C-alpha cells in the first residue's frame, strides 16, 4: 500500500515539476529571443537609415565603413543591395538560399525582423531583413545575419539553473510525499498489526493517536473495542477457571458421600448402580481437570500479547532447554500404561550434536506426556516412536504411532475443544488434550502439527526454533555435552 500511495504522489510531484519547469523554460526562451530580436532589429533599422542616406547621396563609402565596423564588433554579416550595387561585410553572400529569400521578401517591401523562438541547441545564425526607401519606391534591401551562439549559451545557462532547481524541488516534493505517506500509513500499519495481534492473542496494546484526524479517531475507537474484547475474553477464561475450580469442592464432597454410601449397600444391583454413578462422577472430575488445564494453557498463550510471530517465546522462558532428557523421562513414565494396552514405546537416539529449544521444561513435559498418552489410548497395541529431530531448520519433537490414525478433516478438527473422533466415542476422554498441547506450544513460540504416518498411523509433531535462532536468548547451553544439563534444563532420570 505504501508503494502504491507513494508512487501516485511521486508521479503527481514529478508532473508538477515538469509543468512548472516547462513554463519557466518557455518564458526564458521567449525572453532571450525577444531581447535579441529587439536589439538586432534596432541595428538593422539604423543600417537601413544609413543605407537610405547613402542611396540618396550616391555615396556608399561611409555605409561600407559602418557595415565593416559592425561586422567586426559583433561578428555578424551584413548585405545591403542598392541601385548602384550590392555591399557586403562579414562574409555574408546572396549565394546562401536563406539570404536570397530574405532579399526577395524585402524587395517586395515585406519586412522580416522576427526571430524563431530560441532553443538551447540549433542553428548558429538566422537572417532578418527589411527594405528602405520612400513611401512609393523601394530603394534597396538590407539583410542582417544574427549570430545566435551567445544567446543560446545564455539560454542554456538558464536551462541548467532551472534543471537544477527542478531537481531540488522534485527531491523536496518526493521527500515530502514519502513523509506524508509514512505519516498517513503509519497508523494504518499499526492498526493492521493490532488487529493481527488481537486475533492471535485476544488482546493488544493501546494504539498511539497519530496521523490525520480520521485515523486518530479510528485508533481511539479500535483501542476501546480491543479493550472491551480483551476484557470479555479474560472474563470468560476467568469464569471457566473459577467455575471449574469451585465445582471441584462439591464434586469431592459428592465422591466422599458416594464412598460412604457404598459401605451401606447390600445387594450386587445396588453396588452396580453406585459404580455407575461413581464412573460418571469420575468423568465429571476428568472434564473439570481438563478445563482447568486448558484455561491455564490459554492464559499462557495470551499472557504476553506483545510477543512476535512463531519463534518468539514468552518472557517466562528463562533459558534454552535440551528436549531429549524430557522425552526420555516421559517415555519411561508412560511405559507401564503402554504395556497394559499392548503398545510399545521406542525412544530414538538423540540428535548429534545436541539441540536446545526455548521452551518451559515443565510445559514441554506436559505436552509430550499428553501426546504419548493419546497414542497409548487411541492406538492400542501400536508401536509408538518418540524422537527429537532437526527438520527444515526447526527442532521437531515427534510422537508417532502405526495405529488407525486420523483423516485429513479429522486432523484439522483435532485441536478443537471437546472434539473427539467418531471412531473413539467408546474410549474414555474429554477431547481437550490436543487443544491444551496446541495452546502450550503457541505459548512457547512453537506449534503443533498433525500429519499422516506411513503406511498408516498418526504423527504428532511439536516444532520449535533452535534456541540459537531466537533473539534475546543466550546460546551457552548449545555447547553443553550430551550428559550435561544447561540452566533451566531437566536432567535425565534413570
């Protein structure tokens, strides 16, 4: 947009300079031509008067002397034709076609003392002519060769001055157009960035009131709207978190009452009914726990609305972390559950050299644990692979399985709240796991990518930039050995 606006203003500025320069140059050429024409016409009239006196007296010596003196002084040729003969000076001869034409027009009593408007470059001379004599008789013709070199040089100097002034004016106008464009568009770019930030984080900072009055008013209106939207979103998140937290107390009390009630039950039917109630209560507790974790993850994802795009972590990240010990710990922790479901977990070798990412270690463990548990739960009997790799300049933490996997549409919908695949309706779950992982990944400057495994299965990939590529983070831990843990980094267990 800036280039388009600046281009239009630049074209208008250049056109203004060209039009003004053309008017000034035309006026300068007319002025120089008129000055030269008046001067040479006066000289030609004087020579014609002397020639008339010479023709009347029959004596041409003084006229020839006058002509020679003029040609010597101005370097211009003169030709005067009398009845007694033709006088010449300065090398002007009637052999030249333009001189013959001038003499012919003057013999018809047609005076031609008008010069063609001068241009910086062109012929070096031009002739003017007039007749002289009585009212009823033409006694002769006078032709003057006008030297245009000095006048053209003077005109070229004026053109040079005008060109320099036009260049300076064009530069000033272009600079002014750039400043005006920046002044007008700066609030627009800020507004666009604020809209993007509001869409991504649910909040944005106050826009400065700058630019034209209309854009200042628009900035004020957007700031008010953004604050309202942010407050509403914060209130909703807080309401969900508070509600979920407050419900845990009565749910805990209800569980205690059910446990006490079970001690009073006698028949198997009564125990079965109580078990069903307890199962539903456990499901409610699971949902409440998932909602609380989701609220915390969403708060982490939006708490630093000033952070940049993918690759810029929030300010809570203190130091780079080596992800491999965390993968090792989570794989070991999930081992018993995998054995119970008939699945197997394989932890691939760490990348060499070791890589570090800017991520909160506890949240990385939560994300990896959620992905591994999902693979165990929804791909029973599958082979599960956990690995950290370098992929297209990013650090990719992958949890893959060879289970049934998800279709393309299901992978797109998998990060939605409470979404569950129709094939997994019979499996206990809340549909919040992938959403939590996605929010936590965004909070740490990364992203969650779900892809199809070959020949079948699902790959859940967490992509983070390498710590050395994140501005503002020291890269000291990158030099740590495979068995050493950097600051803020979990050490392997077992």
